[in-house]
C-alpha cells in the first residue's frame, strides 16, 4: 500500500514541479491579475493567463495530457492555432465589428497605417542581426504590427516552435499599450501638435461602405495573395455587416464566432507556454525584440504624420500615427486620451480608428508578404 | 553569424525594403481607390438622373415640419447666435467647444438634438451649416 501511495505521490504535480513551472505559474497569475483587477485587455489576458496556469501544471509525461502530446484534448484544441484557423476566424468577427466609415471619409490616413508597419521590417533586420533564422525573424518581426491573431498566424506558418513566446509577447504588448505608447507619443510630439484639431470627416454613404470590402479584398489580395486567409475573412465579415441583408450572420460573426475563437485561441496559446519549452534564452530575445518592434511601429507612425504635415495644407494631428499599429481599438483609445489631455475639446477617436483599421489591413499585408518571401 | 553580416547573408536588406514598399503600395492603391468611390457613385447617380425627366417643384414644397421641444427651441436660438459668431461652414467640435464656453447646459445632447432635427446639416465635406429655412418654419414661425 505504501508503494502505491509513493507511486501516486511521484505522479503528482507537487512532486514533479520545478522552478520553471513556478515561474510560469507566477506569470499566469500576473496575467489574470492584470486582466481582472486592472482590466487591462481582459478578453485576452484572462483566457491566456488561465491557459498559462493549466499548461504549467506538471504532469507525468506520456499520459496524453500536455498540449504537445499527440491525442491530448489540449493538442486537438491547439490545432486551431497551429493551422492558423483561429486567427482567420477572429478576423471574420473583427470585420463584422469594424466600421470603416472614418477611413472612407479620409483615405489619406491609411498612409499612417502603412507607416506604422515599418516597425515590422526594422525588427526583421534586428532579429536577423541577432542570429535568428529568417523564418524565425519574420515571425518575431510581425509582433511590431501589434496584432495578436496576425502574429500567431504567421508564426504558425513559419516557425511553429515559437508560437508560445511570440503570441505571449504580442498579446502582452497589446495589453500594455497604455503603458508603452503614451511616453513615445509625448516624446515625439509637441504640446502644440497634440492640440491640432482634425476637421469633421465627410458623411459616408451606405453604398460606399458596401463597395469598400469588395474593392479592398480584390486590391489587397491581388497584391499579396498570402494574406487571403486574414484579409479574406476580415473583408467578408465586414461585407456581412454592411450589406444589410444577412444581419443574422453578421451578428453571429461578431458575437458567438469571435468569442469562441478568442476563448480557444487565448486558452491554448497560454497553455502552450510550458516552462520547459517556453523559458529559453530565445524567448527572452523575442520579448526584447517585440518591445523594440512595437515602440518603433508607434514612433514611425508619429514621425510619418509629421512628415505628411510638411507637405499637406490640412495638418494632421501626429498622435494619429501611433494608432497606425493594428491593436484595435486599444491604440486608438490611447491616442484619443493623450489628445484629450492636451486639449479637452480635441476628439481624435474617430480619426484614430481610421488609422487603426488601416493598421489591421497593413499588418495582414505585411504578414502575407513575409510569408511569401520565406516560402 | 551575427550583425550586418547575418542580415546581408539572409538577404535581409532587400526583404525589408521590398516588404515595406509592398505594404505602402497596397495601402496607397487602396486609399486611391477608396477616395474615388464616392465620386464614381456621384457620376453614376447623375447619369441616372439626367436620363429621367426633371420633376417640377410642387406647390407644397418647403421646409419640413418637425416637432421640437420648448427647450430645444430655446437651444436652437442660442446655438444660432453662436454659429453667427463662428461663421459657416463650421466644425461640430468647435461649435461644442463654444457652446460649453457659453454655458449652454447639456451642450452635447442639445447639439445632437439639433443635428437630428435637421437644423444643423452636414455639407458633405466634413463641415456643417445652419438650416435657416427649417429654423424659420419650425422655431421662429411656430
């Protein structure tokens, strides 16, 4: 009987735990704390944080329990991540939620969405210089787009062994937008620039909003066909919303479908951070490069807006450049708040959403381009 | 291999440059296309209307009758004075700012009510103007 008890004890998590599990459990708890108590991106951090806890409970290898063990339940759920299925579904829901009116009213703000993607390509160079292989470097670089689903999608295609750290880095920086972006915005803009008022956008007709997803999917996907899984879903979701004849489908896409995908995406990405796989020097490098990528993306958007101001009659508030990253709607909200602090009558949210939505399109194109370069 | 040598060995410079160029090209093409959609639609509509016989204005044509609360009518008179000060066309944030400074209570709500009532109308280019005929029919002469 004692032998049985000893055997049971050696199979428990208490016996099998080592320092890596403890570190990762602490990380999971921090995520849950930030999501629930501080309300930092709770829709992302709560499922990821809980996934980190579940993924880092030590278990006896060979039972078919872990996410990396074939035939385990977690492994099947993780299938949606490794195939790029969940990101595509998330984009469908995102499209059904997004309103491109402000973008249609002022299309030149799309350039800020393009400028913010410079962070991606700068990080590509940095990662290569640090010794990462090209496919790994491309996967790390896409963190600069500040788009979790896009980062996961590209990493699943190019460097599946890095999904855990890259997804955690991407989502962490998305959650930390209120901490990372405002200092960069204040550093690169003057008080006077932050006070620039944007004129009211023109009214956009329903027909324009219906034509946009059709025109956009054709134009963008012809240019970068590798972005079809993301942009195809995004614009299809948006067409469902705007065409007005399939409201039931649009409603399902923006509620049940995106919620289900977000739950499984967050939970399984969290669970993929098993201490023995996750806590490596590479992960530390990825986290550092991710921060650089995100900061450069923010800075390049702001600087590009300032350059545009040199040549255009109507001045753009350079804060809008920071919303060129595709963290919807976090970065737009942050731009709005920084603008309001400089001038309480300056409402930038609508304009920032234009940059934000073009950032989503830009980062998906960038992901497609990087994928096609590596094939 | 590390540093610039690694970037050059993996064709990193070219990938970064071409990649950034493609992203810019994609979004520039899209913004150009998007900026033309409403113009194409306007042309399409004009083509349709030029083929139809023009309708002559009916005897009953005039500003529409709307129902405004007494508070909204007072607000309309106050906002009208503010608009005279800032000139037309005007931006909505500027009008809101001025109404707050002028002490108009619940300025956001009231300006919104005037927009809904058709007293403040968008000019289609991002600015707004005052609808004097609707104001005269529904506020002054009511």
